[in-house]
C-alpha cells in the first residue's frame, strides 16, 4: 500500500484543514480525521481513477462531517417550528442558525408573514397563492408588495441604495485623526479583511484607493453579494467584485478592469474567504481554502484561515504611543490600539484604531479606523522601508516619499503610502 501512503501524505494537509475548518478543531476533529484515513485505506481498492484521490478523500471527509453534525443535532431539543423556519448552515463552528430574517418576520403581522412565506419559502407563484388563499391574483400582488416594504423597513441590515460609483470622489477629502483619552470600545466588525464588504446577502459597497501625495483616486472597486453559494459543502455567499485601474502587483492580468468572484462566510465569530476566482491571461483561475499557500497567502487570515474576528476588542498584543508601536513581534497580528476621532468629508466619527501588521502582506502594516457600526471609516497603508524597493525605483520608501508620515513598529520604519475609503462615508 505504498502508493496509498504516498498519496495520503500529499493530501493530508488539505484533509486536516477541511475537517478542522468544519469542526473548529479539538479532539472530535482529530478522531474524525483518523476515521477518514481508515475508511480511505479500507476502500482504496474501489478507487477507479488515481488522479481523483484528493477529491475522493475529501468526499469521505464531507460525509463524515455531515454524519457528525446530524448526530449532534439528534441530541438537541429544538422545537420543530424553529427548525422549519430557520436556515441551518454548516460552518467551521458547526451547525449555525441564521436568525435576522426570522427575527424580522416576527415583527410583521400574520398576514404579511403568510404571503412572504408562501412566495419565498414555498416558492409558489402569484396564481398558486391566490388559489390557496381564495383571493384575486391582483390582491396577492399588492399584499406581497406591501409585505416586502414592511419587511425592508424592519430588517436590521438594509441595502445601502443604488450601487453607483459617483459617490466616491476623485480626490480624497481632507481628514484629521485625533487621539482620544477614552479607552477603545468593543465592536462587532463583520467586514471581510481588506475588502470592507460584509459577506451577507443584499450588501453592496464601493471603495477607492487614494495616492497620498496627489490625493487622487488611483483604483476603485465595486462589490455586491449576489447570492448564496457553497464550496466543499460549506455555505456562504457569492460576492461579485469589479476592480478598475488595478495595478499589476495585484496579479490580475489586466490593468484597466478586473472581475473577481469570491465565496465568503460570516459566522458569529469570524468573517472569512472560502474561495476566489478570476480570469488571468484568458484562463479562469479558482482557489479555495483547501489549496494551501496559493490561497492562504492571498486570502487567508488567521490560523487555518479562521478569518478576522467579528467581536473586536483590544487584546493587549500591541501598544501604541504616538507613531511608535511595540509588542507582538511575530508575523500576522491584528489588535485594537486606541480610540480616535476621525473627521473626514464634513463628518466626525468616533472610532477604534485597528493595527494590522503583515496580515495583508509581508513588510506591510495598516491602520483601520472602525466606527461603532463596525464599518471602516478610513484605511491607511504603510510600507516597511525596504518593502519591494527593487520594483519601485530601488530607493527606500523613506527616500522615495520623504514627506509622508512614518510609523516605528518594533524599531523598524514604515512609511505611509496610500489610503482607502468607501462609499459608507459619503
């Protein structure tokens, strides 16, 4: 069985990542991984195509995970009506119940709930609903429209309106950042790291990058959560993203316009990427969280791509005094380092400053100012003095941008390069 052992060794990291992602680590995950390996060993002779070994092993793991969660749910006392009216989603933290829709439905009248459930849950046509309720089709249509409007007003995550780029100015407005004496507040931060959109159906967002020297917008991106999606048995939402003016260091294969698709997931604890795809040189390239460094180096955040933490609070990993940051010296650290008042575009925001050191890229740090709504008001990028100097003229950033603000992070110099804002503040 030497062939089996060699193939299992090659795919074992993906198997381990998949199971621990679904079961949130722990001894149950370890036991299930061993069960998958044993099952694969016993059934190896049934595998017809050796090239599909990885997919075959992951399919065994997927079935074992489903059995695991079914067993868990069998022991829970959950009212039947709650299960029927809730959307159950398998995630890294187990079986989750998506409640915002149901919570909103409870705020409506019985008549509104009835017509919405018949149309959206049971997917009946207007004619079928009319027959079921013994009312004219025109009455169904007007009742459905009224129920939609009342639902929209009650829903805690309303759409942001028309998805247009005119809200983003071509020149970055002047802003000020003032340190406050109060301690940083805790906040629910559900945005995807680096892309600022919340992975929830109905969300739309546009953001732009602004060169600090000229204050001119150099790139902008439109994003929209367009529907439900599933990857490797894990459910999330599909996000369509169109980048305009992206430079080649994004590895897009296209300078003027770049279309991406993400699958991302929001849980009670984390917001994370599950997959990304784009066309490069005429070839559609797809990456998932099981693809190791090819995915994790670009889209993975946290251990095994657990994602950025939704419940944001200071951890004490980093300390900031003025423009000097000290503390955690390892790679990839995110921490809230203070409370700041940000004035931009004629508005004032009470924010917590989150420092991200080398999560976005090696030798890169960022400041992210997040308000009490959990939305980014201002994102600022800093390059370590020696970051990619060969690609940008061969000079350290302190010489290339001598007038730009600097941070000292654990004794190393980082230079402010560009800013990012979204249509959230306009």
